[in-house]
C-alpha cells in the first residue's frame, strides 16, 4: 500500500511549516512522515507535534517505557494488518 498524500519535504517547507519541521527535529530528533503529511493542514500539524512529543519524550511528560511504546506500535500494526 502506498500513501495517497505526499508529505512535504524539507526543501518545500517554508514559513510556519519550516518552523514546525525545525521544532520537530529539536523535540523528536526528526520529522515524522505523518507530520510531513499533516503539514498540508498547518493548524492540525501544529496541534499534532506537542501531542507526539508528550507521548514519546520523557522530558515532555511521557510515562511509559520506550519498549512499551514500541510494543503498542507493533500490536496496532498487526491488528490493522499493516506491514509497516
């Protein structure tokens, strides 16, 4: 299965989208594909980044271990018959 909405690349990002990508790189160490896709709707993308940071980064409030988060990702992929 291929994605239907192409993500915005670093080279294409400008203005608030570029700022959002830079913040994502600082908070998460990278800009996730979903963040790139959501950036077509800047208001949604601005809401999504703090949520992901709070769930994934212990310094931002994440309470569960990396191992548990990875297990949740794998289980969700399995349930949804996703190869990713």
